[in-house]
C-alpha cells in the first residue's frame, strides 16, 4: 500500500479525521552543537496537513465540520494517533475530538 501513497497531499481523511505532521525538534543547540536523534525530545505540537469533511449527526443528518483546517498548528496528546508513513516522512491520523487545542500565534 505504501507504493500507492506518493505524497501526503494525496491522502484525504474520511469523516472527522485529521492528518497531522509533528513539529520537528531542534537538531542542534543555539551554539551549534548537534543533538543526537535519540536525545531529541518528541514535541506534542503538529501542523494540520489535511482534514476530513466532518461527521454526520445521526439524529438530524447534518454534518458537523472538523474544528481545524489545513495549516493550523495544534497541540496533540502524548500518546495516540495512527501513524502513516509516506516516503521518509511520518504523519499521524487523529479524530477531531482527540486533538487537544489549536495553537494561535499572536
């Protein structure tokens, strides 16, 4: 299946799922010292790559849209999400309700 996925933009999440990519941790310090990959901390911030159309409400048939949009910065829980490998990059699929917060930069 991985051969079918050529880019993250070709993935279209279904229902209320959100495709995100974690923000990469710093690979070197401000003074220029490289940090080994195993010592880099895993950040709980991500950028939204793609969103599904929303989830259908069974009582009235209306679709509840996803609360984030492409390009938004979000706060993720420390665990969870379904990993998706596209080439060398790893992405995560979350449902809308699993995302903790949207990060707004002032």
